[in-house]
C-alpha cells in the first residue's frame, strides 16, 4: 500500500461556499504561512432548460480570493462531477492557477467520448488539464504540502486531496448520516468504492474531512465538515465495522432505485473537458443529448 506523507501539524484555513442549486460545497484552502491558496471543486451555474450558463458561484470564489489578497495556485477537481459543471477555466482566466484532476480522467474521457460520440478532435489523454495526479503524488500550495489519494469506485478518476490536516473527499464519503456516494455510473463499482473508503479511513482519526456534497438528511441543516474518527464510528454505510459484502449489497440495491442526476448530460460533456463547454463545427458553444445511452 502507498505510504502517504501525512502532516497533521499544518492547519490550513478552509472557506466553504455552498451551492444551493446542486448541493455542492466548493472550498478555498489557504496555506497558513503564505498567501497561497487552492480551490477545490468549483461550480458554474446552468439553467439547463434555457441552455444558459452564468457565474455567480464562481464570481463569489473569485471575489473572496481578491478581497483577501490571496494567490490562487491550484484549481482541483476531485473527479469528473455528474451533478454540476466545473468553473475551473473561468476561474483560471481571472486568477491563474493550475487545473488538476486524477490521471484516470483518460478512462472517463474514453467512456463518455463514446457515449457522446465525440469526434477525433476530442483528446482522450487528459491534455485539457494542467496536471494529472497519480496515487501518492505530492504538490505544494505555498509552503504547505498536499498529496492525492486515488479513490475510485464512484468514478474511475476520483481522488481525495489532503492539504495539511484537511482532506477533501470528493464523492467517496458523505457526512456520517449521509453515507456514501452512488457507484452505478459507467466505470463505477461498489466494491472498489468500499476499498477506497477504507483507504481514507486509515488517515489519522482527527484528520478533518470536507465533503463535496450534503443534502441535509432528515431535515437537518447543511453540514460539510467531519473527521475520520466520526466517519469510522458513525457513517451509516461504512461505519461501525460494516463489511465489504454488506456495503456492496446495500449500495447496489440502493443505486438501482436512484434517478440520474438532473445535470448529468451537460456536466459530463463540460467536466471531461476540464470545464470547457464543447463547441459545434462552427465554433458555437453547444451541448448534446444522447438518447437512451445512460
Ligand atoms: Fe460525483
């Protein structure tokens, strides 16, 4: 197993921005000893019925970074999201920073390149991104060390990013009362997701975990922060020592009842291009709807 360079003595400042339309939480993560920061999982707003894209959520992230005088070094995608569009290139245009995603993005691009019948001009080598992370890859945000953990299962390209004593778990885990993400998208696998979650749960008990989504189960207020210890003890899908067999049975049965996310069709086309809207042959931004393909 990969040895990860955990350093619990560094406590980044984490600023959360909740997107009500998609229940996504975007983060600005600041190095405690410099002005450097990273964004994790930004959101671009879409009114899909109207085909209209706007930038209120991204503009709020940009405004905060500018007001605090921070320097954006990284724009991290924990995975190719199927429920919201990434604003990474919009933010990069305004503030700079490198866009990074897991190296298995190539698998996702290949799968959905076929489903959306993308032509040969759609590169399936991850070249739309500035950095492709492998399991255990390290990088710097100012003086702060960060690293990526490969956590497939929800999708083949999922990574958890650890920055000091804060881990951004993407869609591996939800809050303890929310459980885990679905594993039934093309390339997903419940058993693989269980193994990935176990990797995250080997981090120190007091590692802070930040969710990509929260839906406020049972009417509680939206929350996004917990710890490894809390998840291990109380997560309703994997906590309290639930076995892989129990998890796979539960996850598979549950996933069979779930509808597709409302924004999966536009999200995949945009996010597999690092947040760029595809263009038609005349260069106009244009989205497709493959019929009976998902
Ligand atoms: Fe996701």
